[in-house]
């Protein structure tokens, strides 16, 4: 990745913002299945921890119908900071939330939120207006309809935010396979895209054949048949 590429994520300048991933709000999601949405949000929490990216969460009226934050986010990223809200729909309207972001000294915000057109979009638009570089992680932000999501992507893009998917975020944060925790990233990737696991298994088998020889010994089988 070229240094200073404004279109890509610099892990050393990034903050992960996971907004309103709440069990009640998940019941409204119709544009992505809930297990996938949940897995994507958890993957972001894990990878932020790998990369030592400051992670800030918040919840909208968790004592009410929106429900609590899904627990796996803080289980997988114990260093994540939870900032409670006092009724604000837009997390950016909560001064302690903005103060926590400012304290990091970083200018790139990775934002995911349920629901997409409110919990993700409102703070994203506010952050762009405040001068931040913003990436909106769409498949970690469920919504009540595909049309609502399509409209939201158009809106945030026109404002200057960049839509992105979870797998792409993982790749940009990882940057290289030449790192000691590369297999930790790979494990998260397999969790998101199971066929990638099958690819890795096939690769491992090919490597073992080169190292240990063929398991089925077809040459001996063919030789035995020839003697008959």
C-alpha cells in the first residue's frame, strides 16, 4: 500500500466505531441475515484488537426495546471503550463520544452501525463534516430493507464517505502475510468466507504431498495390478 493513499485505510491512523449492534435492533434487519451481520461485527472487533486500533462502542437505549449490545464485541476486544448515550439518535451528538474519538488523535474512522441508514449514516455524515476520513462498513451494518441501504450508500458517498465491506477492511488492515499474526487474520477470514477455509485445506494437503509423498501410493497399486 502506498504511503499517504487517501483512498485506503492506514491502520496507524484508524479508529473502529461499532455503533448500536444491539440484539433488539437486529430483529429489524432484512437486507442481510443476522448470523452474517453478527459475524461481521465480531470480526471487526477481533481485527481491531490484532492491529491495536482504538475501538469505541455505544448503544441506543439499551434498557429499552433496542436491547443490549451483543456481548461478543467486548469479549473479543476487551480494550474497546463503551460510551453510553443519553438519548441521542446520532452518536455524534453525544459529546463524550466525540471526545473519546478526539483523544485518540486519529483522523480515519471505520464506522459500522445497526441500523445502516441511521446508526451508521448519521455519525458518518457528521464525521465527514468535521473533517475526518470515513469508511462505512456496510455489511456490518444491517438495515430494514435493501432499498434503504442503497439510498444510504448513495447518500454517504455523495457526502465523501467511502463504503466498504468487512473482508476488504481485514485485507487493508492486514497489509501483508509477512507478519507474525497472519494466521490469526486467516482464521477470521475463514469465519467470514468458509470456502476460503477449503482453499487453505487444499493448499495444506498439496504442501504435505510435496513434503511427505502421496498418501494413496498409486504407483504401488498400479504395479500390483500389472503383476496380475
